[in-house]
C-alpha cells in the first residue's frame, strides 16, 4: 500500500465519485480507479459501495479511512520538515490562491522562498470559491491558502493587507476622462462578471447592491485577465483587484468612489513547518495596500 492510494481513497470518500476525485486531485480518472481497485485487492475488502447518490464508504472503509487520513497528514508534516537545515529543506509545499488575489505579491514571495530553499517543491493552484478553499483546508490538503477574508475565515487567519478594487473600462469610454469613477455613474453599463461561486463575483454583487445598481450581465469568465481583456475591448465594464490588472491595460483602469477594498488573509495549516512559516513572513513583507494611480 502507498500513501498515494490513501490520498486517492480519501478524495473519493470526500467527493462521492471517482470522476470528481480525479478532478480534485488533478489526475486522470483511470488512475484513480486503478489505485482504488489495487488498494481493495491488497486489503481484501471493499472500501466503497455504489449507491444512487454515488460512492459511499463501507463500514470497513470508514474505519480504514480514519487511519488513512492520520497517516497522510503525518506524512505531509514529515516531508515538510525533513532535512530542515537552512539550505536542505526538502519536501512539497501546496499553496492555494483565491483567484484574483495576491497576483502581484505571490510571485515575489515564492521566488524569495525558492531562493532560500532551492530543493523545496512548491505546487500552486488557483481556486475561485471561498467554500472550496475552506473545505480543502479542513481536509489538510493545503499548507497555505491565500484568500479574501469572509464570514467563514478562521480566527487564526493572518491579515496581510487589503486589495483595492478598480473598474476596467473599454478604450474610448466616456469615464476615462475622470481620475476616479463614481459607482453610480456605471448605472446601465453592461458587466463582465465571474463564476457564480467565486469571491470576485461576490464582491462585485455586494458593491453594486450597496450602490443601488443591478448588474446587466453580458458575460461570465473564470479568469481576471480574461475579464480585463474583454472589458478593454468594449464588451462591458468589470471590477477587479488592482494587482490582477495585466501589464499594458493600466491606462483603462480607474479607482472607484466610494473606494472598494477587500482584506486579504493567509491561512496556514496547524503545526506549520519551516516552509509555511517562511512563506507567510515573505508575504507579510510584500506591499498590499496603497492607492492606484491611473496611467495616462
């Protein structure tokens, strides 16, 4: 038996299907099926039963999975702290970033981290949903999550700073003549929005609602860079964190009135090792707050 098999079994139990588990793990579906079959064959028991609502652990499977989760978490902690001399830290660091946040700050912090620990393997992926980040954190999948603060943010989260939000306008838009754009001046504008369960779309909806505006949605996208490019081409306006504006589009960006900002937090797993601790400190050293100056 291998820890990878344990991880695959835990993912299947969490998601209720091999397909969803494969998507969560970012591997091919046949690989998950093969690992689960091999694990059941080696153990000589059935870990999962097929029901109308999906795969559920058997009685034996539930007992096995409790121990498997302990083993996986212990292994991750051991890898993260193995050979933890200043230049000898070896292991894997899994970082999840809420889409649109920390776009400017994270690369510099990760570059400094790799310079300090060149043998450390870092895996980074973006996730739009706060709920999904919280779930992954509870499962012990993540070493560090960078995300917008929300009602579900844990009490031990580390506040890094605030992301200012700006509106992106199309080339030639009438409001580009202003240094700042009043949100009520956007009444009737079409909007390029984000996935429904994303934090970015939640911010946009709250801002419009607080200013008595209803969104006229013309498109939904999954990436901030796409939203900026589509807005720049005149499809509609959009609202994004200033650090997420790609280079070359700054002249189409304006701060809004009243100002919009969102606290950004880092959530580090319990019993954090030297890699997580170092990355958190490097993120603290990055610049998070500050006013945006339009580019003429």
